[in-house]
């Protein structure tokens, strides 16, 4: 007569609500990543709507001026505040010379090295990121904006 082994007891941690190997969920499974992301975007859009509605009410009440209202709505509707367009090396040199700055002083204003400014002006490198944004601001508003 052979002895039968008793069935192993399952550990409580093994009975989780995870998807099965076929991708089907077991009963009581947690919401999917997509469902959680959709719920999060719905929350943010409700929040955005509430912020915009409050800004509109404050504008109509005269508490908020037009420029502040435009800034709030532009930020929350996802519209960019300003456009950043590429700048050539000649334009960078022109901006620097109009400000009557040396490459070293201009580099300090941009928080970059003198060598990088030289490379930008020669056209061997193209400005990107914060430097490009700052150069666009300086071009539109003048060097006094950063001094």
C-alpha cells in the first residue's frame, strides 16, 4: 500500500489578484495601468477645468488682470507661452555685439563657457534647451532682461 502525500497548503501571498499567464485577470483584480492612467488624466482635467473656471470668475470680478488670466489659461490649456526658434551663429554674434558684450561676459549671462559661445557663433554647435530659450528671450527683449 502506497502512502499519498498530503496536498501542500497554499501560502496567502500566492493568492494575489494578478493577471494569469494568458493575460486574463482573476476575480477581484486591480485596475489595469491604462485604467489608472485614464482615471488620473480625468482627475487632472477636472482640476484644470476648475482652475480655469476660477480664473475666469476672478477675471470677471476684476480681481485678476488680463495678462495674469491669459498666463493661467495658457499654462493650463497646454499652449506654449512663447515660441523658440533656432538661431544661427551670425544671429548670436549680432545679439552679443548689439549688447556690446565680450564672449566671456555673454557666456556668463548664458551660464555657459566662453568656448561654447565661440562654437555657437562659428556655427560648429547649435544651441539647445535652456540656452536656446534664453537666446530667444534676449533676442526678443534685449540683454537687459538677464542682467
